[in-house]
């Protein structure tokens, strides 16, 4: 089964990791102001809330909660069930997503927190830090999609921890230093997660050439389970792309994402039928490429891309994604020895790059004419610098001094952020892959791939009873046949 | 497989439709004011939002979002999984719902938009237009329920586009000219969708008499998949019926719908057991009739029907619906040759008519005594006309001048709206059916009905391997038997 | 099949129960003020809502709605699918959860209402009463988990009605007389529901010793269905624990629950692998024990337990729960003859008791230092009494006079509430079990246990066709064999 690092050691390691997480969260984090009982302000506000006049919207701190829960469902149900499409790896798909995400959401809270220490060297926990953590967890789940069925759970946990650290650094550099915009995290989460996972898979493929495996395919039922994941992801994608925004940007991100993902859904179906035998639909395309529009609009979700822009980029992503499944994935597997179980390159990789490029184009086209002062809210680096900022902008609209960037400069920084992301993902992915190959976290033998039996105590089953029945018949049969000669002699 | 219009042409048509949708949405729509970056008002409000005093509830524009997402889940997960009950049509049920709805939500945005052009001949996209579009899409999905397993995807797309156009006209006439109330769209969506679909099926039945088909039934697993759809529909129905309302009407619609749909659930179970062999429950009834109360309360959801009214109408709907499945559906199929795969007549048709009648009765009973001035908010046509409207009503309560209708007049208009809806649905359904029968969108042969193989590239499966195994045994067996005579001779 | 009380009588009883519920809800309840059209205040507020200045947050009354829908999903989808893990009881699991909950939510509205009559002897229906009813329904569903597969539906309905009455009394005593705190209802719902169900099972076991049953186990597919329930419960648990709170307590409850349930998820996986053969995961543990942290933090969810406290209590609960499945459940079944189908003792029983103890410890540690005046909001009984209450506390922070309790006194009352709950549950459970054993609600014979065929009209199936096929082969085979001797003679 698993070599070098025994199963027992993996279990001990898992306990150890949780203990370390408890200690780190315990020492590094504290309740944010909104969740702190020890702030009289909170109590006073609640009380004023009962006062007819001068009433404050209590719900304001909960504004984000329904969107947070949508994202929550996307991570655990969406990604989890999406990966149940393999005929004999459904329990691992949903079970390991559950485990990995529960570990990594804690890791993400710490990573996120370390960047935002308050004066007491404590990070605040709040609804928005929980949301950020959920979003971050999507990146290692995407990488997991490339490796599905080929790793131990401890390899995934280890990979996820490393990935989240690099993810946090990459996002911080791009957001705070390059001041690049990526509302729906299409570059930082989707492209990053995909190329990180593919880099790991590339390293694995150097050792063992990817082969055909009899369990690497769906069953009729598993395809229907996988659609639970697909459809929940599709439905809640507007929440994913808009949760970190507010005001008119948020409304726009919801509308843009719905249009884009609708476009990709229709075009993915159409392209699937176009390139398939007898013009039928292919479940792999429908489960994945229909979502590409959600990724592709992500970076520009809050921008003024106009309805037609959203529809076109989504449709392009759907087209590109299906073509990727049909032509690019087999090529990459054969030539580069990169095996990609779920085809994350087609759902997250290419559409993520597309999103980055589209975001840069939109940034290049953004003028004060079409955005008015909101331009400086969406692209803070484009705001006038301290000297040029008028007092009207400051006082009436709350605009902070920026870097005085032109539209083309901003576009350049967007492309730079995309490049940085791709480099960080690939390099750190290769390094992670090399570590994972050393079997410190165990490994799965070729014959055990894509098989739930590696991770789960499976019960004897009716189905197997059926086969058992068949084999009993066979036996009787062969005994009958055996008796024949004897009888006939 | 498909005749006249080949599969290839259908694919080309699907691409073409999406391109037309992109052009139309691109030219006809624009971001609504709340989603427009170019309105300084939005920015200013956001900024004031950070100001302790004089703070405005930013969340107000998001108020509708959680309900929108509930409805979103109902359309794609609810209707999609509800229709997976057939043993060999689950992939088509969920897959075609996905495709059809993604096409039609764009069509609905256009239809809806055309009615609400601003001065620049542009329709505003906003959360409420997205919500209206989702609600509209329910109508063709209901029609699809009557035709499930018997059409090509292009027949469904074509039908849906025609249906949405007629739906929009019908709703506009009834809401704006007849000023009939239908908060949960039980007449405009449920009754309309059901009778439209049944009319199409009627036309189909003229050509080919509905026959028994060996694939037209559930499997043990498919019934459990279908319950995902049922339960999500049941849970989020209060959102469906109340999303377009606000204030106390909305609260009332939530409460009324919960009571009504709980009543229909219990009575549907009880009736199912009452009329079944050995008093057992029947999955078809449980999957569908339990929801009838959500439909039946729809029209009157925002009215003062009192808790007991809501419970009674829901219970009646549950009873009627199960009896419909048992006695009416076979009768209609045999005598009128109307085949109704999901029994939409029992879940949407009759309960929708019941809703219309109940709404009229509630309207007839509505007095200023029980509603006070809210009467004119709920039934705007009952408000006093311009001369009679007091300045108190206008200034303090924002009541606009109406048509001075009496309660009975309003009830009459409610019945008129129901009648108009049924006529529009039936006539346009028949015409649509006649067009579909010409095979411009392809057609499904009798032997291919209810079979996923028509639309999907299906993989070889373990199950089939099992059967393969069996057939091999059979073969060995028969050879053994064949050898017997030889051996015994 | 069912003895004494025939199936027919059960159906009639179900109709009767719904009629009684309609009459009781009709006479005892009315719309709450927020849902009453006849309050001019509502109309005026709505209108002012359109006024730029002096705007009131309309959404305030909807603040609870998204959380209510989360809890709604937990009850019907969460509990329903969680119980589909048995290989041949999936339709009953989801179907009976559906029926039972629809009956009991109405019962709970009445029970809840009776305690809160207004001056006209009417109970108000509102979003918060709907939420309370949903929460209450969780208790009998937990009891149902202990009895799954061994009862008629009418036994469950009867048990649920009795249980909800005792539940209401118990919660009222503990909340209003003992003034114990239990934000997430871990004592009042989880511990109560578990020990009530176990007491019923204990009485059943006195009559018939629990035996091994060939249907009492999962299938590969049913385990994946069950995970739908598990994951939705896991995701929405923060809503369950925080929905009844507001302000900073609510934020804290969300954060604490997320941390606690993440800890229990990871530790449950680790413990499962630690104690299993070959260090593999066990689906029963993953489906249930991962959730134990949500229960264990419930009582103290709104308290200042600090992130580390939440993580530790969750991890402990995960550990305890898996050990319970492995060692305690078989012991209890063998020695005490308490059969516990879903292992509710491990998911709700022990973690519920743990929650009560943890809540008491947190109450003992609560000082004005760490909570400031919020202490008296969270523990109202600790507030100074009328004479000692300063006017600042009253006027500026809205604190009401309390019982002047010390921290240790409050802790004592917390333990008292836990004790009262366990006693009420056990005693009323035993009595209910004795009544149920008399077969007034029917009973399920040993050979029919865990079998959907008891409750459902099952269709002939392909699978069965497969077995049919096999048996035909067998027959041919045996005839071949029979012929052998003849042939060979």
C-alpha cells in the first residue's frame, strides 16, 4: 500500500499538525472588535438598536454572512462533490476534501492573520478573516484536483500547508506592492492553484510515466453525484467573485459573473457536442467547462466590463476549456508527462490566465469618464498622489492618495501580477513535488491509484454479494462441467 | 436517433442562439443605477457608510440577495434533481436543466428588460432583474417536466424561448392591465408552465399514442437523487413566494408558505398511503405532491389568509395532487393522449389553478378593516382614484391613486387573470407543439425515449461489466448444456 | 408486517393529527406584529424607507432569514441525508425525516406559542418563532437516529409529539427559572434528543434483545449520499449556534463554532485512522464524529472561550465521539441492550454533556474584567439586582436587574440545567418507550427492520432484474445438473 512512511506515522503526524494549529491559533489570534464582548461600544450599539430613533443597522456586521456561507458550500460541497466523478474514488473525493479543507482553513487563518497583526501581535478573527480563509483553501483544493487518486491524504495535507504559505506571500506582494486588482481571485487562487498542482504532477510524472488505469473513469451514478458539485459551484460563483467587494462594485460583480458563467455554460455544452462522436455531450466537459466563465471574469468582476464583455469572456472561456480537455490534456500527459486527473488546467489554469489578461485589458480601458471617482476606489494605485488629490475627493468621497498611475501602467502591473503568480506557483509546486516524491508523507502504488480502498475501510457490499453470487454460480458451473467428463466417462 | 434536423445542425443552432443572445444583451441592457460605477451617488453613499453618524444601510441593496440565491438553488438544483427520478435519464435531467436554464435566463433578462426600457432604450440589469429572470425560467422547466425524456435538447431550447416570450406578455397584461395580484407567480409561472407543457404534449400525442416504455420508471438510487430536488424546493419555497415582496407582506408570505407547504407535505404522505396497496408511501407522490402547498398559496401568499387559511389550502393541494397522480394522470394519458412524464399537472397545473381561485376568494374577502391602508399597497387597483385619495394617505403612507375597485371587482379581475393565463398557455402551447412536431429541432424515436444515451457519451460501466460477466457465464453454461448431449451420447 | 395497529389505522391517525394541528394553529396563533398588514406602523415605515433621509433598515426584520434557511437545510437535508447511510433504508431516511419534520414543525409552533401568548391568548408567528420551531424539531430527529429502521412512521410521529412537549417544558424551566445559558441548544436539543431516544431504545431492548441484521450496514453509494447530510450540517452549524444571538455574541458564536467543528473534523479523522485496521478511515466516524465539535461548543458558543478554548473542546469532542463508536456503542448494545442505529450517543449525547460541562466551566470563569457589562447581557442572572443596578447600566446599556449571581453560582445553575435535562429526557423517554411498545402505533417485525419495503412501494429494478437474471441462470444450471444424472445414467 503505502511505502516508507507507514500509515501509523501519518496518523501521528495528523494529530501533531492539529496540536500545532491549536497552539498557533491560540497564541496568534484573538476575537476581532466586532466579536469582542469586552468592548462597551458593541453593547451600547446593540442597545441603541432597540431605540426607535438613531437606530443603527445591526445587520451590517452580518452583511457578508450569507455570501460567506455560499463560499463555504462551494469549498466543501462544490469542490468535494465535483471530484466524486471517478467510479471508485467518491468516498475519498468528498472525504479527503472534508479533511484537507478542515486542516487548511485553520492554516489559512494563521497565514492571513500573520499579515495583519494588531499592536499586541495578535491577529483578529472575524467574518471577513473566515471568508478569506475559505477563499484561500480553494487553491490547494484545485491543486488536489490535478493529483486526485494518486496521493496519500498526508501528501495532500503537506502540499496544502506549503501551498497556503506561498499563496499568502504571492497574494500579499501582488495586492500590496504591485497593487494589482483581482476581485474574484482568478489569478491568486485559480491560476495559482492549477499551476502549483500541475507542477507537482509534473515532478511525479518524471518518476513514473502516467499510464492508463482501469479505475480512472466515471460510473453512471458517480457522474450524477459530481453534478451536485458542479451546479452548486455554478450557482454560488457570483458570491465568490463579489464577496470581498461592496457597494456598486459588488452589484456589478454579481451581474458580470452571472452573465459570464451563463455564457460559458451554453458554449461549453455546444463545444462539447461539436467535437464529440455523434455530437453528444460529454459529462467531463459539462461538469467542468461550464464553470470556466466564473473563473475568467474573476479578475475584472468588479470592473465596468459591460454585460457584453462579461458574456464574451465567459463564452470564450467555455470554448477554450472544452478544447483543452479534448486536445491539450492528452498532449500534456503524453509529451510532458503531466497527469491531470480532473483537468484543472482546463477549468482553473487557462481560464485563470485568461482572467488575468482580460483584467489587464479592462484596466487599460478604464477611464475617469466611465468610472468617475470610483476609478480610484477600484484601482487605488491610479488615484492622484498626495499633492494632487483635491480636498473634494478626500472629504466627500473618501479617496486616499495613490500612485498616480495611468491606465496602461495599471494594465502593466496587472500582467506583472499574473506573471509573478505563475512563476511562484510553478517553482514552489516543483519544489513541493520533489519533497512529496521522497515519500516522507507516504505514496500510493500504481495498482492502488483511484481506489477508495487505500483510504477507507470498505464494507462488503450487495454488489459484491451479487458478484459473489455470480462466482458461486461459476463454481457450481465449473464443478458441473468438471463432473461432466466424470459422469460421461 | 434524431431525424430531419441532424445532431450537427442542432449544435450549430446552439452556438448561433448564444451569439444572438450576446448581441441582444449587449445592445439592449446596461448596469442598473445600483451597479453603475459612474454614479457619484453610489461612491458618496459608500463613503458615508464609513461615517459613524448618518450612516446608511449599505446592505439594503443586498437585502434580496440571499433570497435570490435560494431561488437560484430551486431552479438548478431543485428542478434539476427532482427530474432525476427516471432510472436511465438522470444525467439528462440534471444536465439539460443546467443547459436549458443557462440559455433561458439570458432570454428572460432580455424579455424582462424590453418591458422596462429607460429613456436611452436600455434595460437595467440589477439583482431584481436577475431574480425575475430566475423566476421566469421556472415556467419552461415546468413544461419540460411534462415532456421529460421525449425531446431533443434543441426542442426544449426552442420551446423555452417561445414560452418565455408568451410568459412575459401574459404576465405584463395581467399585472399592468388587469392589475391582478400573484405574489408567488402561481398563475403566471406554475399554471402557465404546466398547461403550456401539457398542450405541447397533447400535440405530440396526436401523432404518436403514448405507450408504456421499459425505461419509464425509477431505480432505487434515482429516487434518492430526486429527493435532493424535492427537499431543496420544499425548503426554499418561502423565498420563492416572498422574494418580490417587502415589509410585512414579505414576512407574511414566508409564514403562509411554510404553513401551507407543511400541510401539503403531511397530507400528501397520508393520501399516498391511503390509496396505495398495503398503505405504503409512493415515491412519486412524496417527490411531488408534498410541494403542492407551495404552489397553492402562491397567489395569496402576501395576503391576510390567516394561518388556518394557509394550512387548509396547502392540505387541500396535497390531497388533490396525490389523487391527480392516481386517477387523473392515467385517464388523461389514455383518453386525451397527453403524456405527462413528471406529472406536472398534479404539482403545478391543478395547484396553480387552485392558487388562482384561492387568491380571488381572499381578494373578495379583503376589507380595509383587516388590512387598513395596506390594502392599497397589496391591491393597488383598490386604492381610491385621484380625486378621492386623501392627502394623509398620499403623504404619510405613500399610497398612489388607484382604480377605486371593490373587493368583488378585484376578485373578478383575479379570475380573469387566471382565465387569460390558461388560455394563453394552452393556445401558445399547441402552436409551439405543432412547430416542434415538424422536426426542425430534431426528434427522439420511440425506442430512444427516457434514455441518457440519446444525449450523452456514456462510458462502459462496471454494472455492464457485471452483466457482461453474467452473459459470459450464460454462454459457458449454454455451451455446457450444448456439450451435454454430446457428452451423453 | 405491522401488528395490532394496522397500516390503515395509522393512515387515518395521520390525517387526524394534521386536522388537529390545523385547528390548534388556527385557534392559537396569529401573525406577529412584523407580519401584520393591519398595523399602520409597518406601512409607514415601508414608506419612510423610500425617503432618503431618516431611512430605516427594512432588512432588519429579515436579518435572521438567511440563518433560518441554513438551519432549515440542516434539519431536512442535513439530518435527512445523514441517515441515508444504510444500504436499504435510504428512502425511509430521507422520506420519514421529511414527513416527521413537517408534522413536528407545526407541533413545535404550537408548543412554543403556548408559552408566549399575548393578551388575546394568541401566539405570534414570526421568523423567530419559525426558527425556534426548526431548532426544536432537531431533538426528535436525533431520537429518531437511535431508532432508525426499527419503527413505524406513526411511532416516530407519536414519539416526536410527546418529545416536543417535554422538550418545551424542559427548555422553559431551564431558561426562565434556572436562567441557564445554552446558546446553541447543546443541552436542550442535542443531549435531550439523544438520551430521550436512547431511553426509548432501552425499553425496546428489554423486550427484544438487539440482534445483528444483514441490512444494518452501508453500501458504497449510500455512504456518499450520507456525506451530503454530514457536510451540510458541518457547514451550517455556525448558523445553528448563533442564530438566536445578536451583536458581538453572534459574531463570536460563528467564530467559535467554526474553530470547534474544524478541530473535531481533523481529530475525528485522525482518531478513526488510529483505531482502525490498517489505519484507514471509517465512514461512520467521518459521517458523524466530525460534527461533534459543533455540539460541544454549543452551550458556550456566545461566551468568551477564546479561539484556543473552542479548538480544544472541539478536538476533545471529536476524539471522544470516535472512541464512543468504537468501544462504547458495542458495550451499551451488549450489556444494556440499547441499540443505537446512528450512534446518536456519540454525536449528540456525550458531546452534548461535554457542552454542558464546558459551558459551566466558562460560566465559572466569566468575570466583568473579560466581558465588561456584556456579562449581564450574556448571563442576565448575574446582573445586579434592582437596588444595586446603576442608572448608567440601565440607561446607557439597557441592562435589566438580575439575580446578583456570582460566577460560581451561575456555573452551578448550568450544571443543574444539564442534570434536569438528562433526567427529563431519560424519564420521559422511558415512559414514551413503554407506550410505543404497546403497539398502539404499530411495530416493525425483526425481519423487516432496516428495510425500505416496510414503508415504500418499491418498483421492480434493474438490479433485481440482474439478480433475476442470475436466478434464471441458476435455475437453468440446476436443471442442467438435474439432467446430468439422468443423462449419465
